[in-house]
C-alpha cells in the first residue's frame, strides 16, 4: 500500500501465517512533516511462541520499538541533510 507523500505500508507473512503489518504515515507540518511508524502484531499465540524461540527475541514489542526509534531517527537525519 503506498500513497506518495502520505502513506507507505506492507504486510509480513510466513507462508500462510500472518506476522505483522508495518506502516509509515506522513503528516504535513508548518516546518516540514511528521512521520509516524506503526507496527501491528498479527501473530497468533503459537506463532508468538515459535517466533521467540526462532529469533531469540523474548520481548518483541520492546525489540521492535527500539528498531522503530532507530528507523525514524535515520529518516529524520536523511531528510534534514537533503538539499531543499
């Protein structure tokens, strides 16, 4: 799903199993824009258990939140360094 300048989103599946949906919403501001990243966990209980064992990540929410912070910081740095 993509609407240039407004939204970009994608889903993650493993075979027939839903895993997550990610989205980036872009909202105009007086100084530029605000980018909001969203992660929606779509795993069922079995996939949550299997995922923790397979990935070694026990706290998926904290793990993804840290990654989202890094991603948004990198987007901001790239946008702020680009010529206007």
